[in-house]
C-alpha cells in the first residue's frame, strides 16, 4: 500500500522545530521526523509517548522475582544441601545472581519490545522519506490526505519554506 507524503528538508535543527510547530498550528499532521542525531524537543513537539520505560520496569521486577524463585527452588526444594550449618535459604548469596539476571533479562526483553513496536525484523525493506535525513539534513514528513486540495498543499509548502526548509517535495512511499 503506497502513501502520499510531503517531505521538507531542513538544514538546521532550530528551523526544524519552528517548522513542526507552524505545521501543527495550521492543523497538518506531522507523521515523522528523520534526523542524523536526536533533537531536543522533537518528541515533545510531536506529542509522542512511549511505554517502554514502564515495560522495562515491569520486566526488571518480573526478572527479580523469577530469578529469586528459581534460586530458592534450586537450593531449598529441589536439591537442598546442608553443609557447615548454613541454612538452605541463603538469600544474601542470591544477590549477585539476581542483579545480573535482572540486567540481562530487562535489557533483552526491552530490546525485543523495541523491535516489535518499531516493526523492525530481519529482511524488512526500509521505507525512508529521504536518505539525507540519516546524514546531515533534517526531514519532516507530513501526511498528504486524498482530500487535500492544491491550496492546502501550497500552504504546507509555504509554511515549510518560511520556516527554513531548503527543499519541499511530494513523494509516494
């Protein structure tokens, strides 16, 4: 399924943020921003929210309890060894193992979640609005509705140009 978009190429990040704000004030939907490095304020301007930090916390909590339960089961229930008068449930000896497992499982599950949410998987063909957004330019992608008239299209192009876009194009991706 192809989608029509309007792509604005910006040279500076300050003009990029100005362009995003002007487009949103006029009621146009900014689909994506591609930049060579993270730009402070873009996520706030696009009003994007992520639940990955919450999921990371839940993954860490789950990893903590699962690891503790496994160690408890292995040392107390499955194969209890009594030596030197030590108790079977030696929780202080679990601390380092739990710490390492929480870090490893949280990192791995967060990575898998990120791949799932961004729909990145092996063999996927990348659809970029403009490849220069990965090198030295800032790219703003605006949705072009089927009902968008030439007047609105000119308004989008003028807003981007006034904001500092060096180039504005229509593309189908």
